[in-house]
C-alpha cells in the first residue's frame, strides 16, 4: 500500500497555504491502519532516535535490542566501542537475537532458537549442522546491516538499509543545537510517561503556545505565550524559540535557576525543536530537556523525558518540577483532543495565526502520506 487509507480531498485541505488550511483528518489520529502505515513509512524508513548512547550502552553492555518503527533492531558495540546496527532477525528462521529492550554483554550474537552465532561485524560464525549442507555458504547469511549514527550523544537508526544520509535529515538543526554541546551534559533526571493520545497530537501540542494561557499559567509567568518566532530552515525538523520574561533566568516555577549557564547557550530564549519523527529538544540557558516519543498504538504514546545539565552536582528539581507539572497539563489536554477526534462529529478545524509551526508539521505529514515517507 503506497498511501494510507485517507481521503485525498481532506489531505488537499491540509496542504493549503497557512491561513487557509485545516488540521489532519480524524482517521490520521485514530485509525489502526494509518498507524501501521506510519510505522512502516514514517518510522521504519526514517532516522529514528532510539535514545542516548550513554543510557543504551550502560556498564558492560555490548548488545541492545530496540525497535525502529516495525523493524526489530540490534545495536552492537565492538571491543573499541564502535557502534553498528543490524536487523534483529536471525538469518535462519527469523528469531530475534535479543528480545525488545533486552541487553547483553556477550562478545558474540547468539540466536536463542537454534544457536546460530554471529560476530560483532554481523558475519556468521556458527550454524550448527549446516556444515553438512554442501550448498550452504556462511558468507551469504550475515546479519543485515542498518544505517546508524550517533549525533551529539543520541543514537539514530534507519530501518531502511538504503536510507539517505543523516546530514540531509538533520539539515540546519545542527547549527542550533551544537552550541549547547548536549553530549557533554550530565543526565540528572528522567521520567517516563504513557499518554493516551496519538504521537502527532503530542507533537502538534509541543509546537504551539496558543493553548498556554489556559493550560499553563505557571509557564506564562516566566515566558510570554505570544513571544518568539519559528524557523524555516533546511532539514526534517520544525521549531522556534520563545522569550524569557525580564528577570527570569530559566523555565522554573519562580524563574530562577539552581544550576549554572551552559557555555554558548542563548541566555534570553528557550528553543523548542522537533526532529522528525520522534525527538523533541527543549534548549534552556542552563539545561537541555528531551522528549523521545515511542508510538505504541494509534491512541497511545510512550514518552521518555530526560533532563541534562552542565553541572552534575546540583539539585535538578527546579527544572524537573516545572516540566513535570507542564507535561502533565499537556498530556491531559492531548488525551482530551484524542477523545474529541475519535468522535463521529469531529471535523478538521482551521489553524490560528499562532499555529504556524503546527501548519509546518501537518503539511509535512500530509505530504508524507502522499509520497510514502516523511519529507525533509
């Protein structure tokens, strides 16, 4: 199926110019068929963030199983800590070498089904009993390699073995994020959420503050909801920046920071950047927060939230308390939207003038539906 089961006329309305377009049709958020199509075309065939390398590797870990869209994937670190990725599919009968989320410190990759074993470079080492098969060629049964990149400490995998380069995907985003040097920051807090809403609803909510006066009074105390602007630069991402109010040092309940500034960070703005399809980056003067989205079903998304600081000896609660409250306010709103779009009475509505970044996102999604993959 080259396109998801959505009406072309409804997608054409989404693709109208800003000020004339509508939101995506309801089935884009509720249909199991559309969700399955997105897993194949938007996630399995794009550069998906599977987490921070420091967390994925951990102490002594040499193998980690993750899922990229619908592609079981195995991350492998060799003796020199060099990372590669393979389809987590044994070349014999297809059994996973590791179950999703599992890790191993083994030197070889051993299938638990029939003990076919592979080197860290993916080559087949042992296939019990197959030496009796004259036509069997071990070299023809190596694991399938997948493109993998570590960017500023985060691991990105593409489930399409012939994927386009990561540099094209990231585009101009690198110039905005690199000054914060997130790979050198210290992870001090984490929180995982499960939200009863489609991943696109969470992304849309992240990219507008039209809702902030009613949903986020605490946020409005430290950052004017009408402030800031959005970028229009190359790459598969969208986002912009918002101002801090005069006297506010950062995003916290009282606007004060208990940490220290990140060298090279913007002191008066917070950047909100969404790298498609699943990494949201919030860059503050004194910390970096990430939301990594893992779509579970059409109406359910797992969110991995992390807070990184330049000083590992501070109390991160000033940032965590603020954003945990803000997150929960957002999740409640997103879950309400999910229930609303599932109504038989839902019709795609127009976008407000403050929702230009949402327009960028939904038009990319609509074009992706038509072309069979997310555009850059």
